[in-house]
DNA sequence: TACTATTTAATTTTT
DNA sequence: TTAAATAGTA
């Protein structure tokens, strides 16, 4: 066997990982160290050299994109199609498992997957239905609570209310939410994982079967696994499975959605025989960029420890630009982009990264003014659009009458005279009789309703029945086409004013083409419709396509993870924005922000600009901030300070102009306090004044302290030292 | 039921 | 500032 093609392009560490014996292995893979390459070559090695059957491999990723890429690269390497290889996302694989063993998992055969938006709607309805509205419950928080429990593998009955009425209610919501889902055959994302885990946990035979089948388990982005995902893996690995996990503790940026870096340490405890391979040679960035990244991340505690190095040259210094305000900053970025593009570089090779989506607005304005093509990543995806979800809801109701989530969504869309009151009585009937809205609607219409409302309900029920009958036996796309027309959805959106309705109709037509082009996985025994609906939920599709034009890439640092660009801008590098205000006070949160910064820096291959603004308009008011602490963590010798060529827009006494009071004197002015002034407080330490209000003894200042975040202080009491 | 005024809060996101 | 949710009005 000639192993050259699999090994020739690898360095020593990569080769160690790829050719490692069949024992548990942990690969710590720094940014740009060839993580995906190691994973794909390992699979090729196992199949081609070790003679492992492709059926015996399971490869897990977090995103569909990563799964598709891995499959493509393995096919390229092995020169054979590997469609039967189990490569997929945790959710995709869990879903496949549940479809195969729906009975053992206690699910109806045609269970439906709901996305977070559906989930939130169900929760909102639950809250509205609450009889005593003693507190204001925030739907998002309940949703967060439920998902956090599920991520930890906990069911309502496992939870203790700790004698806290607040918590008791949250658990009650969880319980009721789950009842609704179970009744309607609905499975949310976290539930997919949880059920798949319980399926194996409670079925020794089934588990043994899969343990025998999957000897080799390969996991990408291991630092992002949540508890239930890790438990699932551990269960599958059992005593004899061979896990091969690849991750980077320094790139863990999803703790807030359940990811636990600790699994890296846990792995070494759970698999004491595990060896560790570190990939530290970076093939992406210049030495300067890596040194900066290393220096920043070195401020974190509890790292596994790892130092990226490169054979590439020092390259250019990192350019730090201190702009006057956010428009100034945007102009600076666009100016540099113009130069880049004028020098014949591809615009698509340049990325502008920021901490939060709201920051894209100013940048976009500047780009539009400069007629520079750009693309913003993130935002609504195809299957998440309202009109698409409406159409899918009709299809789901046809396939599954008890799906309350879909029922509620479309019962009065287009409007057919079923108002809030009618719905209320249906809901209470459904609750009292523990039945679905569909059954409740039928019962309520024939018993207790007035003529008009009853007729309206009957019209709806008959519509769905007729749609089901008329589309029976049709092809998927014909079904879809018929439903969007006969349901009145097209007509409904046609009436919507402006371009919006137009776009919606186009999207609905696009849905028909999507249905036409959809090829269900022949392995799964599902109706084409159910397969399509699952696909829509698990793979929400791209945002705006238009990838064909050469344009500048705008995205958050989170969505830039895994990507690389010759030219990178990190914008809005200010304390309060990045690190974000909400993470500043909490050491754990701050460390996660720092890891995000590490991710941002390591996206750059050749040139890195870091920009910050002294003044920024946020939430409608101007505020002052200092450069991000992360900037000062970069060694000076790697940095070159640059300023915009002309500082046209800088007014001389701008700070005083904004908060001028009626008397014409800026609040706090008599005390010598200015916006942007650096101050020191005995307890809170150093900070910067963001805002002033009130007069004389009542004068207050808002101060952003480096250590504790923003505080509002009464000037007369707070003994502030000016600096 | 649909439209308009008012209030409120404001990361990060994939499945 | 602004988007979204809620409350109030025609």
C-alpha cells in the first residue's frame, strides 16, 4: 500500500496524529495548524491503510458546512465516493438515529423538528396562558432555562425547585412546554440530542449494536461540545471505541450556549490511555500576527498551554488606528480597502470583523458611499423567513394535525376571522382536555361557539382537510405549489405593501424550486414531505447567496471562526464593546472575550488592522471609551500606530456640546468634569466619564470603570480624582 | 382586526 | 437610534 498521498503533505505532529494507533487520542490544534486536514487524512488513513470499513467510522462536526467540507475532502483524497460514510452534525446524526428507532425513543413516526423561533412562540403562548400573572416572565429567559437544562441532560423531574418560587415556575414552564411538544410530536434541537442520548442509555442492546459498529469516533471542534453531546460520545465509545477528538481550548467561544471546554480535561480522565498531540505550527499567519495572538491569549488562566509558531516571515506590523468616532473609523477602513482593491487585490480577500452585529451599519454606510461591494454575513436564512415558515406550517399540519406550533402559526393567516377570543377558548379547551389545538378546534366549534366563530373555525379545518386530500399522491414540489396557492398565502402577501410582499412571493416560489430540487436521503424511510421538513429545520440554508461578486466580507468575530483572510480589520476595539460590557465584570466572561479576540487576530494571514473610536454613538447617545484592554496586551514592538490622514470631522470642543443644559453650562462643568475625562475612584479604580447629568449637588456622572464596568455616581458624594 | 402611539431594552449563533 | 413588543384607537 502506497501511503505517500496521505502522508506526504503533513508535518511531524500531524503525521503522529494521523497514523496514531487505535487508541483514544486528543489533538490540540491551534488556529491555522491544519486541523481539518488532520481529521480528513486520519479518516483516509483508517480506511486505506488500516483497512477499517467506512461503516465503522463516525465523524461529527458542529455545522452542516463543516460536514460537507469534510466529506468533500475525504472523497478528493480517497478518489472514491463516500456517501455511506456517517459524517454529520451532532443534530443530524441524532436525528438519523431517532428516525430509525422512533419507537424505542418514544416518538411518533413522523415527529417534526422545531427551530428556536418555533420554540420561543410556544413559550410565549405558555406565558400568556398563565392565570395569575404575578411576575413578568421573559420568554427568552424561559427558553434559555429550558435549553440549558436539556443541554445538561436534565428533565423537569430531575430538577429541584430549591424552594425558590421563581425556579419552581421555570420548572413548571419546562414541564408544560415538554407536554406540548410531546403531544404534538415536536422535537426541538436540544431534544434531538437528549432523546438520542436516552435512547442509547436505556436500550442496552441498541447501544451495543452501535458500539460494535462504530469503532472509530472522530470529533471536530471538540472544545464546543456541550454536556449532552459529550455524554452521547462517551456512551458510544464505551470501553472499546476509539475516540479521536480535535479541538483548541483557546478558541472556545460558545460557553454561553452550553459548550464546555472542560471536556478536554474530562476526556483525559475518562480515557486514561489517551495520548495527546499538539499541533502548534501555523500555516496561516505571519510571525507578527501570531506573536500578538499568543501574547493576548497568554493573559488567560487555566489554559492547556500551546505556542503557535510559523516558518513564515515577520511580515508587516499590526496597525492600530485610533479614530475620532465610529464614522471616522469606518472611513478609515474603507480608505484602506480602496487602496487594497486598487492595488489589484480581491475584495473578497478582505474581512471587516466586529463584536456585535449592530456595528455593521456604519461600516455599510461608508461602503455604500464609496461604492465598494460588500457582503454581510449572518441574519435571516432562507428557511427561517416568515413566509417560508408559514408555508411549511401548512405542510406540517397536513402531515400532522396535532402540531400545535404550526396550527397557531397559520390558523388566522391569512386572516379568516379567528380572533384572539376564539383562540383563547380553544386553548383553554385544549389545556383542560390535554388535547391538541386541532381536536380542540373541532370540539369547540361544534359545542360552545357562536355561529360566526364556529363557521370560521370550520372553514379552516375544512381547508386543511381539503389541502391534505388534494395534495395526496402529488410530488413534493406540486404539493408545495398547491399549498401556497390554495391556502391563500400568496394572495395574502400580494396585499402587503411595498417591495416586501413582492420578495415574499418570490421566496415562496423559491420554496417550490427548493422542493423540486430536493433529493431525500434514500437510506431513511420517511415520506418525501417529512424528509423535506426535517431538512428545512436542520439546514436553514444560506443567507444571501450572491457569492459570485467579488466583495468585502463583513461579519462578527464569532462567525469568522474557521475562516482566514489576507487582510483583516478588527473594528470597535473599545472597552465596553469588546470586551463587551456584559462580560467585563465576570472573569470567566472576560476570558471568553479574550479567546474571541484571539480568534479574531488569528483570522489574518498578512495584514491586520485594529481600530477603535474615542467616541461612539450607541443607543442614540454619544459615549466615550478607551481602547480595548486587549490592544494593550499586544507587545508594543509588534504595533504601529496610524491615524486617519485627515481628521476633518473632529470638532474642537465636541464633548461639551452634547450635554449642554438649559443654562448653557454643561452639567458638571463647574466641577471640572468633562465627558471622556479619566478619573480614579477609591473603590472602583480607574475609569472614563461617559455622561453627565443634573446640576450642582444633584450632578451625576456615568463612569465606565476598567474593573467593574459602568456605574452612575453622584458627583457630590463620589470622591473622584481627575487624572 | 388593523393601524398607530408608546414603552422598553439593547452580545455572540448553530442546530 | 431602532426594533420589537405592548397598549390604545378607529
